[in-house]
């Protein structure tokens, strides 16, 4: 009886502490609380939607499940599942809370394969949302340079003036040259720590024939112009350069094959709905769903190799031809 009481006494405070942490997070994400000089709460207001926390708790029974935003008036509540697959078999699958960005788990998918001793893929295909320098850099870092990200580059934001891509960065990264050939070495580290802000002073822009195209007006400048250069600019340039090649076009033809695998896991192998609460259990569920998919499809592949089954001819896409080096 004493042992049982001690176990209960040790369990309840931990559970209460977890609930308290969840309540503190809810208040921090949803409310603006002002206090007086004595520390007492003076006013409580609801934060506007744009300033509320991204990973907000929405369920008392499953705090790990969060809102996934697909655009205006289209949201899902639950988990975000990431899949790394070949056209035939799933290599890795991972569950994350619903608010997790689609590209955030990409390095983890590669790291998990490497930890098991699996050979990492030469290329990793993804949607255009991954077509930025930072994601390309993270994929390369996670794979030790063995895996190349293949994605359509994200287009630059529309602007009436020259954007950072129109300026030339020196090889050492210390100077930036404008389209008119004028250079600036005045730079400051950005607040996020993922790039440099180069500054062109007004005196550098006087009598420049490209003044209107660069600043939006032809008047003599009285203020400086800042341009942010990301640390991942070289990674984005390589991503963009590869997107202009013929191998890239062949790689993109594999996208429907990937969608077919995802549809198979979701529609026929139980990965559409979370059957459990909590991220560890949901992650285990999707891994079991992927294992069942692989087992079933492996039997199909064995039948095809033995000549007992032929692949349907209605498929629109096929694998690109393999050239022997």
C-alpha cells in the first residue's frame, strides 16, 4: 500500500507539471498579458491571428497534434507525414506535428537512412516549396554531399526594381557589385544570422543611369539602399542551374511515381487517419503502414520478375532510360 501510494504521488506531480506547461504555452500563444508593478495581471487581450504562436495546442487529449494550414479556409488538424521513396519501395517515413513545414523533415529522412547503414540516394526529388538555397544546403549537409536536391527553384518576389539576384557577389563574399558596376563592401550580419545585408550609400548612386530601375525613381538619392544576400545563395544558384538541364526534365517525370506510392500508403494501407494520440505512437503507426506497403509491393515485384504478373500498360509515365557510363 505504501509503494502504491508513493508511485501515485510521484506520477501525479509530473502529470500536473505537464498540464501546467501546456497551459503556459496556450496563454503565451493566444493571449497578451500585461502586469502592474507588483506583478499582478492588469489586462488580458486576445492576440491577433498574425501574432499567435505557430505550434498552438488545439486538443486537451493530444497536445502533439496541431493545425496544418493549406491556405484560406482550408486547414487540417493532426500530423504531417513525410515520405522518402523510390518508385517501388518506401525508404523512410516520419510523422511530425501538423504545423511542421513540409521541407523541415527532409534532412531527418536522410539522416535516418544513414544511421541504419543504408546507401543514400543520389537525388532527392521534391515539390517547388523545397526549391530554395537553405533546403538544398541542409539536404547536402545531412547526406555528406552524396544527395542532390531536385526541385523547381522558387521564383523571386515580384519587384519593380532590381532584386538581389541582379547584383554580383564576389567569390570571397566580401563585396557586392550592382548592375552598373559599382561595388560596396559595407555589410552587416542579418538579425536571423543567415545572410549579410550590403549597403550602397547615396553618393555611390549619384548620376547612375540605372537609378530609376534600381530605386524606383530617377530623383537624386538621399537614403542608402540595402540588399540582403543569403548564405545559401550559392546553393540556390546550383539548384537553378541544374533545373535548366535535360536530366532535370527526366527527373521530374518521376514525380507521378512518387505520388502513386503516397496514395497507396494513404488509401490502402491505413495512413490516412491517426489511430493513436501522441507523436511517438503516430510515428510508429505510419512506419508500420509503410512496412506493410513494402511487403505487399515486394511480393508484386517478385511475381513480375518470375513472369507471373505484368505491369499495367495504362501507366502514363515510365522510368527514364539508364545510360551506362
